[in-house]
């Protein structure tokens, strides 16, 4: 699918909701972006890795799991269509114990 097919979803995201469709298309065309599809139970981002992307769920649900240093699950959050994820990791140089996975096919 192309970027234009997802503009409605992207424009509902907190970070882009005040932008017009034309401004959003122009802005996204000026930056490097990638539209990716993942199967259920895929690991998108694994703990102890440096995140270099900012992510928006275009369709489906992503599970965000935060673990302590011993591997115990501290938090499990589901991120839905038009939600952003990974932004706190993307904006820092610290390494977080965080995994992103798909709980089911999207």
C-alpha cells in the first residue's frame, strides 16, 4: 500500500492530528519512511537494542512489553491503529528493556 492510502490513519495519530492532509503528505515525503507488514508473534523490536525508528500502527495491534533486568514482565500494553510506539526509545540514547511484538496477525 502507498502512503496516501494511510493518510487518514496517520492523521489520527496524536503527533499529526493538527496537520492537514497536504502538509502531512509533504512532510512524510521529505523524510525517510517505510511501511512494513509483520505476521503474528513477530518481534519488531527486541530489548537491549537501540531503536532508530519512530513508529505508527497503521492497522492492527502491537504489544509492548517492558521487563525488569531479571526478565520479569513489568508492563504489557496493547498499541492500536493510529497509535505511536517506540517514541521514548527513539528520542534517547539509553537502552531500555522493552520488546515489541504482534499478538496476532494484522
